[in-house]
C-alpha cells in the first residue's frame, strides 16, 4: 500500500488527499462539460464544486472527530491545536506536524451532509432550482465516493473482515495494520472466530478489500445515473435514485466491514443507510404519483 504519495522533510502529501483532490478535479471537468452541453454557464460547475469541497471536507472532518474521538479523532483535535500554536509561536515544524495529524480521517456521510448544506446555500443565493441542481450533481457525487474509496485502499483503511477467499489483501502498514495483534486488540468480537483459528502471532491477516468493492459498485451506479439522466420524468429523480442506490449498496457492504454495531446489531452507517433508503423510496413514490396524475 502507498499511504504517503510525497514526503518532504516532515511534510507529507497523503495518497488519500491526492485522490480526494483528483475527485474534485475530475468532477469539476465532467460537470462543467455537462452543463455547457445543456446550455448552462460552465462557471456554475466550478462554483458548485468549490462549495461542495469546502462544506464536504468540514462536514466529513466533524463527523470523523465525533465518531472516532476516543482514537484517531483525538489526534485530529490535537493536530488543530498544534496548528494554532505553531502560527502563534512562528514554529513551522509544529504547524506541519499539526497539519499531518489534523489531515487524517474523514467520514463520507458527514461530507455528504456538509456538501449538501454548502451547495444548498449557493443554490438559494443564486436563485437556482435545488431539484435541478441535485440532478446535475448526483452522478458525480457517487463517482467522487468511488475515487475516494481508491484513496482508502492505498492508505489501508476502511477494509473488511478476515476471510479465506482468493482475492484478499493484507495491509501491513494500514490504519490500523491488519496484524494478528491488531485484530486481537481492536476487534475482539471477531478475533476468536475469524482470526485465531487460522493465523498465529505475528501473522498479517488477509481481509476483504471492501474499498475496491465499493469503488466498483459506485462506478456502476455512476454509469447508470448518467445513462438514465436524459430520460428522467421529474426534477429530483436522479438525485433520489442516487440516495437510494448509495444507501442500499452501503448497507450491504457494511456486513463485510469492521465498524462497531449499535441498534439491532447494525453499524451507524447501516442505520443511516436505512433512513436514506426509506426516505428516498417515499419521495420517489410521491414524485412518481404526482407525475402520473398531472
């Protein structure tokens, strides 16, 4: 795996950060090209991507700190404190150390919420139709998710449970690494059944590459949304189908992930996914009913 793309002294550019940047660049190009093709101002695409980037990163970071405060989220807070201390004391090394700590960790659902809030502000500010804009951007949101998951794969995070299928990966320098000791400490709930009978102390554990599963699924959804976009029957249809498909696919993938369970033995992402599925299904039913009766 390649968690660090470039390192100069103590300053690092993570592969995940690079993939995130590529997601925004690619989506900006594709959205701008699409808007121009339907007679809209291409500048709108750049504005939307800018607002989505700012709101998305802030939202993803806040959700990450809240969800993982007991572990890496705490480091994020300490990183932010180091950045401010470095600025006030003119200590560049402290600033760079803080950036490295604060730059780690994002939660997609927080990014989606933050991005939607900031883009909604832009839409209202410029008197645009929220439903039309949501249809414009929906395919590119799922594409951005997929590219982000490639970043997760290279960093070695967000992987799945151990199993014995042929295409497994081990993440020797992952976050955390897939070692015997790491699973014993971090995932005692599955250690006795999925790790201890098949591995020994010091072994690297092979796990589901759920990041690649998600990338593949999201790319298929992206192509599907692009294909049906010219045939939509009402404004908001593409966005609602995105919400449904993203929620459904994430719900299924979570059964292979290592996230902690809460209500009904489901992870927090699964509970949110259920809400996404139910809400989008209900709104699609109302929209389709209204369309058929107009």
